[in-house]
């Protein structure tokens, strides 16, 4: 599914999204675009399963990296499902990251997270990360990769 230009917000050096005390921040975000999927691309009330945000970077009209973000309460399983569906709908790049930022990561979800991390890598060609409350990432232009700051 193609994203209309009207939904793309150009990022500065730092891009962020937040909801209910959960946040995702991307440093070195120049040339990235932020798209609010939930509530904008798909209006409120639409029943399509999707994540909250997509950050992407394009060169010569080709996506070179995509970062899917779901800011969720406690339901890790639902957050992962929303990321999966969004990747299926929107992914165009070979470099994909998926972040579920939840209230807290309970040990009861460890097996699910391990299984889904492996599945995302193999089937979705994406790095899945589940973190609690806040994520701060650095984008590395030289390698077109992300690292998580602590």
C-alpha cells in the first residue's frame, strides 16, 4: 500500500512519537519522514489492524529503511500483531525495524518475544524489539542501521 504525500511529515535531526507515557525517539533523523498510521492514514474507528507510526527514509524515490512503531499498554501480543500487519501492508525496504514500546515487559512474554523476534527476522525481514516505556535510537547514515541507546 502506497502512502500519500499528505500523510508524510518531514523530520528534523530528532524525530519522536509518544502516547500514554510511552515514547520512541530517533536521533540523526534528518531526511526521515514520519507517518502517523493509526488515526491518520487509517482514520479512528477503522478496524484495520495497524501500528501507530512508520518512520522511513527514501533515496531516489526508493525506501532504504523503515521503522514501524507501536506504542502499547500491556498487551505485547497485540502490539506484535499490529506490527506484523503493518509490515505486510506498507513494507517496501529491505531494511526494516519494528518496535513495540509497552508499559512493561513482563517475563511471562519472554517466550513469545523470542519466538516472534526469530519469526520477524525470517518471514518479515525485520528486527523486532520489545521495550518498556521509552526507546531512544541512533540512526547511522554510513551503515543505514539503527542502534538503541541506553
